[in-house]
């Protein structure tokens, strides 16, 4: 246990026979259960995990590959079944240093968050070993995920080194979370809809002999599509269905006015082709809705940023309930 909390570490693993045993062997003593999810590996991942000889290991084998999200969700469910207070995710490829696990758990244990995640971008030294294309990709995806998820104070969304308290996990419908490489991003969207307090923890990544199976030309378009759908779902559920917020009014009015303005601008442009010129009234009719709509959208964005559930929104009473 760690500070009177029962800890489970979920280890999703696909073809990690070279690294899974080392990952298990480096788990801190305060970890109560190590839930290894062999996601239909074609190598000896399962046997290597079993041969590691750690009595805390709980091995779950998938007959069909469910993706990293599917493996993590099954691991979280097992952590709940085992009665754990906090469920941590650490990949089976050794990229997530267990020495930083106490730092990841601290905000949850002291009641300042219900969900924490690692952030590799707090200093220059923290991402010196990261390939440059990953740095650029993470920066772009981080901004897109901020917009889609509403967690404007979080960064590095693709980082899967996370911890979640059972209070949040029990409220979360894991069946609705994406199971592919967009899992981390979609998880943040679902957590924000539930207004789960979350925070980043500065933790550098470890890069060694692991080989990524991610195909960027397939993953990036699918991830962009997922984030686009996610922002619509979050706005509708959080600001319309659960509580009709001024954010929804500003957003809908802004989009409507911009649409009207664009249609009016097109009409004015068509009717002024050639020697004719637009009157001051026509120009005002075309531009005023666009400018007002942009003002409404900026107002909705500012209110959404203020609504971002951060560490200050959590209380010790919530965590201990």
C-alpha cells in the first residue's frame, strides 16, 4: 500500500517478451497488484511475465487483440475487482520509470486530483531522448486535445503513464472510451465531461530498445477524426444535456452568426462583380455577423478554459469517499 491506499499497476503488453520481465521486476514494493494484459501477443510475452516470478502478478490473456485502450480498460476493471484504490498504467516496454510512481500518486493521495498523468515537456532535459518527429507531433496533438477535451492546463496527452482513483473510475463508462491509439485522448474527453479534477506530473520518458508498432500515416488521420467528434460530444453533453450553460449559447449563436455572415458575404461578392460596387450597408450586413460571431466564439472559449477542472477543484473528502 501507499499512504493507506491499495495500488494496482496495469501493464498492457503486446509482443513485449524482451522487456516485460524487466518491467515487472522494477515495480516498487508498495504496489499491491501487477495486472499484466497480454493483448493476444504472438511471442512469449505471457510466459515471460509468468516466469518473472512476482507473486503480485495477475496475468490476463486476450484471445483477440483489442488495442492498447482495450487492454488498459480490462486492467482497470480488474483493479476495481481487486479492491484497489488507485489504478496506474505502465507500458510493458519499460518506457515509464517506476521511480516516479510516488510523484504520480501524490496528488491523488493528498486529495488534490482524481486523475494524474505524466508530462514529458516540463523542461528541456525531460525530452532529450525523444525523437524530433514525436516532439512536433505531441505539440500539435496536445493543442488539439486541449480544445477537444477541455483540460486546458494539461499537456502531452499521448503520455499513457497515468493514475486514476477508483472514485473516478467507477463513474467512468469504459465501454464508451476509444480502444485504439486515441485511447488517451478520448479518456480525457470522457473525464472532462464528468468534471474529474486532473493534473500533470513532470516525468521524463525512457527510450531504449523498444520498437513502436504505431503507423503514423494511419494513426494521425484517425486521431484527428476522433478529436473532432470528441469536441462535439463534450460540448453537447457537458454544456447542453447536463446543464444548459452560457457557453452553449455563445457557441451556438457564434456559429449561427458566422454562417449568416459568410452567406451574406458571398451574396454581396456575387452581386458586386464587374462595375457595380457594394454599398456601406451591404458591407456592414456581410461583416457585422462574422465579427460578432467571432466575438461570441472567443467568449465561449474563454469560459470553457475557466471551466477546466484542475487540481484546485478536488477535495480530500471526495477522494476519501
